[in-house]
């Protein structure tokens, strides 16, 4: 039987630099399958547009949670599972830990955590990430960076600071449950963060 590929996930709050560093990795590891969540498939991108749109403000957290899970199910079926079975490395911009951080902690719906874990197990099956890399950014720093991005801010970018503080709490509290992981100080200058990212990825590939 062919060896299963490695599944690496980048996590972090708004403005943590995930997009920037994943883009740099593409030049170092061109044969890796790169994807993002929500998104990564035609259906997932449609769900992403709905979830991030400023016009979706007021969406019930249960609907929000289920939409993230639906996009994840499609991503696993269409991208992650086939790639890993083919022995390829997959690097995703966000995955399950983000849902815990944003929908459970950010939205203050801790009573939904057990449900989320149960449904996530059904959705992901045995294709769970092997490595999580958390770009840990102070909310004040991350929100300021997000405001300077070229693209329009989405509805998560514009949440109040307390929301982002709770998101960070969720990341740091639960990443230790997920096996191999790295926590990188994303408040550092860009090149210092990149050095740590490059070192972490190289250690598992």
C-alpha cells in the first residue's frame, strides 16, 4: 500500500500572515497540494463567499457552524482525501482548529463544542491533519494588519477586539489536543516569522 501523504494546516487569527507565508512556501515546495478553508473547491468557494460577506452579518452561529462543516466535508472528499491517498503533501490555510477558535470561543458557544467534535469526526474521518502550525498574533497587532490589506475586510475582520481575544484563547487552549504542532510568534517582523515557518515545515517534510 502506498504511504499516506502528510497533511499540514496553518492556523491563526486575522492578520497573522498565513496567506503570505503559504505563498512563499509554494516556491520552495511546488509539488505540494495547497488549499484553504472554507474554500478549495467550487462548492466550498461559494460557501466561503456567503460566510465572509459583510452582508451575512447576523447569521445564526448554528448556521455558521454548519456551513463551515459543509465546506470542510467537500474539501476532504474532493481535495484532501485523494491527495493524501496518492502520497502527496497537503498544506491548508485553516482547518478544524479555526472552527473551535472562531465559532466556539469567538461566538461564546461552548455548549456546541462536543457537537462540533462529533460532527467533525464524521466529516474528516481518518484524514485528520498531521501537523498544525499556529501563527500566534496579538489581536491588536493582527487587526491593525488586517486593516492594511489590499482586499476589502470581511465580517470576521471587523469583529470587536474582544472577539479576536477569545479566538486567540481558543487556539492556544486546544492546539495541544491535536498532536504535533508548532506555535510561532507572529508579532515578530515578517522575516523572523518566515524563518520559523520555513524551519517548522522543513522539519516535517
